[in-house]
C-alpha cells in the first residue's frame, strides 16, 4: 500500500514569532514545512520540523517574490501558503484574486485587505457602523501641519500604513505617543513626506486582542487575549499576554467589523480597554499575530485550522479556550523588564508594573500556566538557540559599553598628545575628512562651515550609509542657515577607502563612528579624532539631529560651530 506524502506548506517570513509558532503547530501535524526567511540564523531555522529553509527576496521586490514563490510551488506543490507579516501579505495582495498562489493563502478580497491595512479607512468604517473609536484627524501626505494637535497633548501619531517605501526601502513605521509640540513636529517632518498620518486622541488603558478565523463567511475560531506587558511602555507590541475570558461585547463588535468586510481567513481586531471597561478600536491586523503562541497554548490552534481549511477537511467551530494561560516572549520581555525598572511610575502614560509583581511574575512558569514563545520539549533546539542569544545579549551590552568607553579614552588621549598644548602635529594637515553616519546632517554642515573658515585646506565629508545622493532634512537645512551654511542642494556621499587614504586628519562626531572606523579602516585610527574635542567647554560627542526637534537641532549646530572654530584655531 502506497503511503500518502505529507502536505507541503510554505511559511513566509518564518523568522517572525508567528512564523515560528506556525511551523511548530503544523510540524506536529506532520506537514512538510518550507520556510522563507529574511536573514540567516533565525530561531525558526533551528526547529526540528523544518523541511527546507529558503532565502526570501527583499520585502519591496514584489515581482521577484512572485517568481520566487512560483518556482517553489512548481517544485513542491504547496497546499497552503501562510504570510506571517504585512510585507509577505502585500506580496500576495499584489496578485490577482484568481491567481493559484493567492488562493493558497486563504485571503479576503483586495478591498477588505486595503481597508484593514489603512488605519484611517478602518476608523472610518468602524465609525460608520457604530463602533467606539478615538477622536482622530487625518494629516495628508506632503502637507505642513500647524504646531498644535487638534486633541491636545498627549496624542498618538499613527502612519496610515505600517509599511512605507522610504529611499527605495520598505520601512516599518509604528505609532508613537507624542507628549509635546516639538516631538510632534519632528515626527511629522519625518513621516509626512512618505505617508498620510492619523493624529489620534490618546486614550488610557491596555491592549486587548480579539482573534477570529473566517471560512466561507462564518467564524470557525475565536479567541481573546489581554496584553500584560507592552513595549514600549506607552503601549505597543506585547511581550507577555494572558488568555482572557470570552468578552461577548468585544467579540460581537469585532465580528460586526469583519462581517462588514466579508472577511476570509485570519484577523486580529485590536482594542484598548480602560480600567472602567471603556473600549476603543485601535486597528485590524489582517494576518497572523505575534501573540500566536498564546492562542495555540490556550487551545485555539489557528495554523491547524488554516491547514484543515486548505485541505477541505470538516471543521467544528472553536469558541472555548483555557483562560488565564499566559505566554512570554522571553527575549523581548527582558527588554520590558529593564524598561520597567528604569521607568518613572508617576508618569500616567507609562504602562508600568510594581517591582514585586514583576519579579514574582517570572516564577509563574513553574505553575504550569505560562509558556515561553517557541520553547517546546519536542523542539528543544529552538529554546537552546534563544537561550544562547539571551545570555549573549545580557553580556554583550555591558561589554559593548566598556569597549566604547575604552575606545573613547584612547582617542581622547591620542588627541591630547597630537593637538594639546604641548602636542605636535605628527604630519602636516592639508586634507580634512569629516564623517558621520548618513552624511546628511552633521558632516556636511562641518564640511561647508570649515570650507568657509579654512579656505587653504582640502576639506570634504562623507558617511557610512550605503546609499549616496540623499538630501539633508529640512529642519537641518534651516538650522544650518542660521550659521550662514547652505545645505539646500546637499547630496550625500558614501565614504571610500580612497577618501580615507587621502585624508591627513579624519574628524568624526561620536563614538559609534570611531567603532565603524576601527572596523572598516583600522589603519587610519591614528589619524582619526572627535570634533567635540576641539572645544573644551562643549560636549565630546555631538548628537545626531536627524530625529531631533528644531530647537535641539539648533543646539547641536551651535556646539558644532564652536568646535569648528576650535579646530581652526588648533590648525592655524
């Protein structure tokens, strides 16, 4: 009797937490799992249930991704394709609804996906059908808004789309709680050139997720979870979550929203619930969610349900689950723990926890009612790999700080020996090279100001960023203009070995640039120093103004102007 080959499944972006949970769920069912990953060495690649690992194309390479998926499908004949991130969902959304690849992903209509991915369109639909939503205003892409939020401060700025093309790359933009006008202005100047922004009233409370699976217009699975720890502390992705009671009101509201979209497949409807029980809709997540390990541990095995749907197997609706089970992303929750330790507990915007509850919470795993994401006795290599990563991270941060301090001390000492009161220039300085990361803020300002003040020298600048031809941000252009420096026509350059070899003195802005010099051009370290060391009364390291407010950018430019004057005096 011939054996039936296992069903082949393609899990896209399998290096995500949802991807790992999907692999472990379907692996236990005997599926042949082909996983697409964006980077080598992911936790998912360690799973015993992975049949084959495939390197995915870049997120923005849609046509290339389609060819890549078609080639894999021709070889392995998949019964199910699972997009676990928005980037891979967008690949499939770009296909015709009748395309065989897209049909394997069990997705809703184009219109339903587009509304779910647009925070503004989701809000408008929710408001139209009577769901509670925060007060909101849409700031159109390319506009220059006023200085004050319509709802006052604090407020929440949400890019209308989470994935945005910036300088040819697909970038993830997350909502931010904004406390004042300067923070608001800086973020809007960064985002509005690329995307509409939803400015929303801040509402108190914690996140609640309602997860639903639809098949042919009917709900075949439901689940509700509460976020216990959110990172950042102002609200965000959960690092610890707990299975909640079946909140019938939230379930009904969530179904009303997805029914209006004639939904198909998976979705999580995100809510924010205050202590008094008041709820507001936040958004729809139209794919598998990061807290999927909890959903599965509580008894709602969503990947298995999708697999049954794909294979046409009969299903019974899942409407009950184990309550008060919790799941912890151990790596991310350690970051949350450190943030909670440092947090100002008097700040009403921060979702903090008492130190007693925090420390005793780590003991909950011994009760048998808490799991760590991805840690399974039948798949131990994943847990071992993550534990190694966590231990390395605990020691890598302090080790890195010690390394940076040591490097800074060496450079400060070398600077004093070369440029101090009793120092002598080791060689004549005819060519200066200013370096920063992007060559759009600090180093171009330094180049043009130094060219004005020291006309007899060969002066240029560059950056470590791999893409040349980028312009300076508008707030930096304005701040530079105060010091009679024009950056309106600036075009960035990537540093080259020839530039470094030709420079008699290389001037960088902070210790991160010293580290890059040491890694890429170690032979030039004896010619490298920090700009801030030329002005004793100023900061040794000069902050990157890329994301700073106009006021703080002005302070950086002032400090740089004084340091350039000190450099001129030293070389005179």
